[in-house]
C-alpha cells in the first residue's frame, strides 16, 4: 500500500503537491473540520437505503 501511495504522489505536479500539503496542514485546525453528523445530514438523501 505504501508503494502505491508513493507512486500517486509522484505523479502530482509541484502546485498539486503544495495544495495537498496545505490541506493536510489545515486539517489539524479544528476550525477547518466539519462534524460527521453534519456531513451525514448534508448527504442523507444519498446515504438512505
């Protein structure tokens, strides 16, 4: 699995890698996160069986 991840990252352009790293860094700030309950509510029409 680790080799597959490395291969995919290697295919990204430098700006894409920078954006990915920025998103990763921002994910540690709780102000940038959405609760699981809110996501479920926003997508409930697709989640219902």
